């Protein structure tokens, strides 16, 4: 966080910060293809360079 720009969303976006992690995936960006692979081969944690949500969701 110290090196991130003030507007850069950093940190956990979805999930439980206290959950244990046994498996992880790392990707540049969460694309539909990545989501399909994660459904087929689930992991406990996804670390992405680009955030899933760049701006906060205000309505669904």
C-alpha cells in the first residue's frame, strides 16, 4: 500500500481476511476465461495485478 497511488484500490476486495489459504492463483487480470478456469479448478485465493473492482460497487 505504501507504493500504491492514492486512487489505486489495494487489498482484499471479496472474501474473508481470516480464511486459511492452501491453494492460490496469480493472474494479471481477472477475465471471463480466468473465472471459467477458477470454476473448473477452485482455489482459496486469487491474487490479481489489476483489481476485480476498480471503483466501489454502489448498486447491483
